[in-house]
């Protein structure tokens, strides 16, 4: 019986590895070519697998695309998930820096993702990440309480503004990461001040 369990565990590992490999390759292809430019046949060919094997793991291109986006969202949220024992200002500054570091390294991927926001699955991914990021910021601003409506609106609006700044940064390439970081924190503090919230605690990292 021990041998049977080991064999099953080994098979499961191989299945997980194959699925991971396919997702890795599909992620590269979707960010390079875009959703509409790819067929399952092309994805299978580029991944070096047969179409039947690709369909075994992902029955449709939409399901493969959704898996790629879900994985990207989880990776992003893990990237900005920092030590909750750190001061709120430090968490915010570090999370923003981690986000900008990823964009700096994957500018083309980020730009194509944002330009593809008309695709429902991409729109859902962006909304999910924005909502979760807003929730974390608001919890840091008002621990154990509900943030005032103006503050909530300011934070959510700032996240939209942040995407605009990051797209400009990727496209123009005439600002350093530190300059973008400073600009974004400054505009968040300004928005919070306009909303009647004192951002002083966040300025102390």
C-alpha cells in the first residue's frame, strides 16, 4: 500500500509540474501576443505539447486565460502582503515599492494587461486587485473601524490615478522608480488631506 501511495503522490506532482509549466508558457504568450491573437493550437505548439494534452489541462482558451489571470492576481497580492506588525506607513511604502519594482521589470506585460482592460476577465482581475489593495490601505488607515466615505473614495480614486501614472512611466521612461514612488505617495497624502484625514501617521515609515 505504501508503494501505491508513493506512486499516486508522484503522479500528482508530475501533473502539478506540467500544469505549472503550461501556465508559465501561456503567461508569456498572452502578454506577448494578446488574447485574440492566440489559438489553442498555437499555444500548444509554442509550449511544445500536443493539443490533446493542452485540452486535458485546460478545456478551452478562456479557461486557460482565466487560470493565467488568477495566478497573476495571487502572485501580485502575495508580493504586496507585508508584515502586519510594521507601521502602516512602512507597509504602504514597501508595498508600493514592490509593485513598482515588478512594473519596472515587466513593463511590457503591465502595459499590455492594462490596455486589455476591455476583456471581461482582465477587467475582473484589475478590479479584484484594486479592491483588495484598497481594503488593505483602508484597514491600515482605520484599524478595526470603517473608514469615512470620503476617505474610501479618495483611496479608490488614487488607485485609478496610480495606474495612469504607471502607464505614463512605462511609456515615457523619463522618471526613475524613486520619483514615481514619491509622486504616488504625495498624491495619496494630498487626496487623504482633501478628504479630511490627517495622513501624518503614514508619513512616518
